């Protein structure tokens, strides 16, 4: 092989090794999720679900009050739930 091929091979090998070491370091230093983090995330998800359910109920009530049906009701519900989120 020529000198250029050796140099190129060495550069590829060195970059591959350095990427592997960097990847391993990020995996080792990544913060572990704690039980409190998981509980907080679960509680937040439950609150968001409750808010979404309430929002849908409010939009449904408004649509009933306006006596909407069919495509008009569908469009209203889509707009109502998207803007209040």
C-alpha cells in the first residue's frame, strides 16, 4: 500500500476509536432517572389527561348549547380543543 493509504487507514481507525470512547463516556455519565422523577412524570401525565378530559367536556357543552351537528360540530370540536391546549 502507498503512504496515503496507510495514513488514511490510520485516520479512520483513530476517529472510530475516539467516537467509541466518547459514546461510552456519555453513556456512563448520563444521569439515572430516580423514582421521584418517574413519579413526578406520572403525576404530570395524569394531570394533563384530566385537563384534556375537562377541556373536551367544555367544548362538547358549548357545541350542545349552540345545537351544532355534523361537519360543523366536528370542525368546532377540533378548533375548540386545539386552541385551548
